C-alpha cells in the first residue's frame, strides 16, 4: 500500500456535487493498493497513520498524534499512486490492484483506522470521480509504502 498523508486544517470530498466525507483538523490520506498488499499491511499502516506524531504540541514541536489531537481522518482511494512513468508519456497503472482486490483492502483500512481512533473515518467513494478540497497545514506531507517498511 502507498499512502500520501497530509496534515490539514480542512479536507472534503465531493462526488457528483454531494459531500461524501469532510473533516476539520486532521489527516487527508490518499491510499493506493497493489496486489502484494495484505491485511497485515493495512493493520501496520493504519497504526502508523493514527499514531504518527506530526501535530504540534504547546511548544510548537511535532509531538502529537491524530489520536492526541482528536483529529479527523479522510481516507480516499487512489490507484494512481502506483503510476509507472518510466516509458513514454502515458502513465501505466499495471501495479495497482484491480478493484476486486483493492476495494476490500480500502474497506479494511477504514475499519482498522476507525477502530484505532474510536470514531468513524470519513471517506470518498471507491472508483468514483472525486473532487478533493483541502487546506494543507504546514504544509506537512508524508509518503509511506508498506512494501518498503524499513525506509519508512
């Protein structure tokens, strides 16, 4: 799984003009799934995301987690995180998992994060054309890859 994690003051997702998910302070996470991913990866990534200390404490140091600040989480599926751009000008998405694998993994991430946070996770709509609006805070943006845990 690949995740782009953004600390935000606000993030919202619209599909066809309807808001499907919206948060104030918290994290917007764009999530891509590949065939090699398993539920173990989802559990590991969910714990990392929810416990990552990237929110400021009273002294302005990044020392508080999403749990500590009682922040929101907006989780958006995004297969394009597995784009391969080595050849030509059209990205290839061959490494991205097909929907029959990716959708259950995405839903598993929602459940894992919700359980850790003790509250619902805001979401987009899997496979839909989504419009994401956000105000990045910092900016703080972190990229993680569960297939390369030693470097993250």
